[in-house]
C-alpha cells in the first residue's frame, strides 16, 4: 500500500515562505511522477505542481508559477515544495500525490492519484 506523509505546513504572514516535504514509501518512488495538489476551505481540489520521475520535467499551475518550486530526491524517496511570496489565497491543505506513471498527468492525479493526509498552510496577517 502506497504511503505518503506530508510535513512542513504552518502559519505565515503574506509574503512569507514555507518548505513542504513528502516522504514516500512502499513503492519505487523513482519510477513515478509526483505532484502537489491543494484544497482550500470550501473549494475543490486544485493541482499545483508536478515533476516527472527523473526530475527533468516540471510544470506549475499559473496561480503559483514563479512563487513555488517543486523538486525531488529519489535517493531519499522525498518530494519537496518550496512556497515563496505566499498570499492569503494560498491557504489550503497541501497534499502530495503519486501519478500513474513516469510523466505528469494532472487529470489522473486529480481524479485517482494516491494522496497523503496533507499538511495545512495558512497565510494570514
């Protein structure tokens, strides 16, 4: 059974930064693309960023492009998300999600991707 455990969330003021991590186990992490998705209070799931299995191809949602950075360390089975210049609208529970194969497929991740329990990010003054 796939296990994904997110950490690093917290409360920050607008303009602040946070670093999220996702520890993966029970599957061959380096064979799969991974994504971060988020769910804001009262809203649906939103795909945020994705990285292919080797880390060479990265894509971002327009809402976070230039502010968030996704990365991975396949030797440590860990996915990262650096959040900079945070805005109140970034407030959400952030989840890491395993993709179907080696390339990023946001539609699959949103509908069927295995996710962890999530970590809360709150941006407020």
